[in-house]
């Protein structure tokens, strides 16, 4: 379940990044859509980071040695 959530979050981050690029090209820097898309990307990235921290603290994931 956790792996599916992480992969889904990563796909949403990539989609938000791509939409930000599209909005930057279409609006030529004169619109709030690109900023909103990139804000969503940052929020998703922070959310993913927090999910991974909580999963580590709960013992759901564990680091492995190199």
C-alpha cells in the first residue's frame, strides 16, 4: 500500500511539473497558472517527504546498508 502511495505521489509531482512547464510556455510568464502548478508540486513534494518520515518513524520502511 505504501509503495503504491509513493509511486502515485511521484506521478502527481511529475504531472504538476509538466503542467507548470506547459503553462509557462502558453502564458509566456504572464499568468498565475504556472505559479499555481509549481506551488502544487512543492506541496506534493513536502507531503511525500512527510509521508516517508512518518513511515520510517512507524517502522513501515527501514534503511538498508550499502
